[in-house]
C-alpha cells in the first residue's frame, strides 16, 4: 500500500492506542521521511483529532479511499 499526502483514509477498526474509532474518515497530513519515534504518517480525522501511525500499524488500521488532491 502506497499512501501519499492528501489520500483519504478510513479506520477499519478501533485505534486502541490513540484517537480514532472504527469507520472514522480522515486524510494523510504528512509522510515523515525521517520517522519521529518510529511514526511514519500523520492522519487528521474529520472529527478534528490528529494521530501518528507507523507503516505497519497503518496497513492494519486503514482502508484507502479515493484521493482528494
């Protein structure tokens, strides 16, 4: 799965380690090329929350929707 800035995403399950519930939509705000604390992506949810994900965590948690950019 190749995610880029601006891609719409949807959580497939509850995020037990942070913000986000099953079915919430959001978009990729940033792709970190030098991971900070092992996090690779920052996702902004439509509800207003922002959460960081590792690449492996994101592949389990996120279903990619249509691109908006």
